[in-house]
């Protein structure tokens, strides 16, 4: 019998899984947060499907918000702790934000890191909330 463990360099979370509510995209696009805004804060995530292993500090993981299948690259994190539930086949844990991308970096990150057109948030013009359309200019 085989065992499957997923190796990740990206912590991709929905709000339900624990994406930090403090990271509000509309606020960030108007008045950008900085890394110092989250210094020494520890955040928790829960119930990521599958058993996962993340890169261990000092190596970074990407922090991505998943909004309806579209990915927003927010910055870099250190995974501090993980717990695997072998019955439910989920992973939960704790992380610390080590770098927040500027709005300009966020808009470029997906194209540099991921390149999957199906998950690109800033190229998602028709089905997004109207407030997001204001910030969808590509230059």
C-alpha cells in the first residue's frame, strides 16, 4: 500500500482554512501593508486537504489567498508548525509572515512564479466583485 505526502513551497489558503482576515486586498491596494505590520504575529491554518510537508525555516514558502479558485500571491511565510490528521487526511499548522508584497509585486508574482492562466486572479475580469475591477490594469 502506498502513502502519499504532498511537498509544498506554497501555503495556499481560503478564508475558511485560515487565510488572515487582516490581509484585506482592497485596503492593501489603496494603502499598502508592510511586513512590519505583521511582525511577531503567528497565524493558524486548518484542514488543508491531503498530508502536506512545507519548506522549513529559514527557507520561505509563498503565501497565496485562494478566492474562488483564483490565486493572489501576498508574500512569503515561514511555516512554524504542522499537524497532520491521518484519518481525515488534512494538514493544519502555524505560520509567520516574513514579507508582504507591494500591490505591484502582487500583480506580477503569479506570472513569474505560477503562470497557470486558470488560477491567475488579476486576469479574472468578468466575474470579480466590482471593487476589484478598479485594480485590474496591466502595464
